[in-house]
């Protein structure tokens, strides 16, 4: 037992066994909190981002770059506000998006490659982790949510496409398919057909070279950065609102069930010693 443990025992007045159970409880709380953060981020991403980040041939030069940053910065801003206001830890955005990325990889590997027999190259997820790191870095340097929204949110939207180019570059290579030129991403999509719903099979942008990227890529990136500013402020406010504690009045019957004193008993004045009732 080190000096830090001895100091904790002296201040808390707890036994070593109680300290051990307390630390075990802390570990369980961290695990449950991490699972809840991942679940909330993942469900929010599925509802808002949907299929735009799912299949590799749908990661187009317009909507993928626009939709994914503005849907992921919502939970990043909310959890960043919670971590910053409650614990003064500038890790909320990075933690939420890291857990989202890990959970997304697990789901797509086991559910789609393991059960549906789709190759992982067809359903490889995008990442916003670099933008989350910059968002937390701006917060810890400025210590202001206004500055973070004005500069960090802009960088968050602009860094999405360059940070994903590392693994996306190979899928932009041109190949020949039945006499026509297409990209590797589209060739994979043609080889592995999917469900027949229109959202999966329609071509969202007409013309050749639609997935090779061009000027619309950076137009979408800058518009996404502009939209991220307002969404960051909105969900930062919701995160701050979630940090406020609210207590509801409890009735006497509920108190009696758990052995508490009723309101009447609490309001009775205490009798002085030696004075008969």
C-alpha cells in the first residue's frame, strides 16, 4: 500500500476492504458509462447518418462529406459539455467518437462480414476521430465553448475528408467494367448486390466519375464546417442542460416504504432534554 492509499484511508475513515470495493464500483461505473456513451452515439448516428456512411460506393463526393460531420458533431458537442462541466476533462468529443468508431467496426465486422458475407471493404466505416481530437484540443487551449464552436467546429468539418482519404484513396482508382470506366468502390458495389429498396440502388449523382471527387468535394466540406458551428452550439447547450441536477418532491408514503421519516415527523420540533412529553 503506497502513501496515496494511506492518505485516502486516513481522510475517508474507511477500511481497506471498503476502499477495495469502492474502486471496484468505480471500474464498473466507468464500463457502464462507456457502454451508454457508445449506445447513445451509435443510435444517434444510425438515425441521422443512416446509409450515407455505410457502403463504400455511397461515400460520394457531395452528401457523405456533408452529412457525416454534421450528424456526428451533435453527440461530440453534448458529451464534451458534460465532461467539461462536471469533471473539467477535455475528452468528451474524443471519447464519444472513439467508442462510436470501435462499436461500428465490431458491428460491421461480425454482422455484415460474418453473417451477411459482405466483405469488410464494402462496409468500412468512416472516422471523425481527428476532428474530435482537434475539437478537444481547442477547448483545452481556449477554455471557452464559444471559441471552440467558432474555430474547433470549423476544423472538425474540414478535417473529415482529409482524415478519411488515407483509406479511401485506393477505392478512387479507375477500373474498366464491361467497357465502361468506373471506380473500385463502384465495382465492389456492382459485384455484391444489396436489398432492392430504392435508397440502396438509385444513382444519387448522374454522370461519369461521380465518385472520383472534384470541386464539389471542397464545397461540401466548407458548407459542412459552416453548419457544424450552429450544431455545436445547440448540442453544447443541451449537454449543459443535462448536467443540471433536478430533484422531485417525495411523498410520505414513498419515504415510509424505504424507512425514511415522513414530512410530519421531520417538521416536529425536537424535545429538550429533561422535559417530559
